[in-house]
């Protein structure tokens, strides 16, 4: 994963531990003060939230512990690889798109970050400026030309 993706995971863990956990503890305490726990919806909701948060913390700590962080600013080259920011043009519509190839857990297509295991990233890996790639998409095959490969 990229250094930015690693930092985002660390921030989420810190948020869950320092903000969410104390809030849940307060919610459980308040719900207990209401009396009978067997029919206390607030108590059950707080316990469900607690289970979700604890599960997420375990998941994130596992990811952080196994992460291989790659500093994209130290990469270079003219071919597409992990961390590259690629500018493409759709060969049919001439619409330009810009994507950064990132790890699975940090992908967000809306912000231009696509997973290394996505079909478009797999088609781009190893290609360079001027190359055409065809990507099998749910709506049918799409053809793109690579306009620029950069590491920022």
C-alpha cells in the first residue's frame, strides 16, 4: 500500500480507539442505568456498535501489521506499475481520466484511486505512454490510450 493509505488506516484505528470506544462505553453505561437490559434497545444497539468497532480495530491492526508500504515519490520509470498515476483517454469518447494505482484497501474510484487488482489496473501494468489497452468492463470492452505515466 502507499504511505498515504497506511497513514489513513492508522488514523482510522486511532479514531476508533480514542473517540468511538469511549463514546460506546458511555452509551452502554447510560443504557444500563435505565434498568432491565433484556428489553433495552439502547443497550443492545450500543453492544452491537461495540462489537462492530472492536472487529474493525482488529481488522485494521492486522492490515497495518502486514502492510508493505511503498513510497511512491521514490518510484520512477516510463511504464505503469504500483503507485503510478496514469492519464488515459477513452478511444471512443475522447474523455480523459486520471487514476493512481493503489492497494486494495485504499482504492476509491471516485477520487481517482484504483486497486492494483482491478481489471483496468491489471490491463495497464507494464504498459507505457502511447500504448492502447482494452479493458473488459461490465458494460462491454473499453479501449484506452495511455497519455502519461507519472509518479507523484
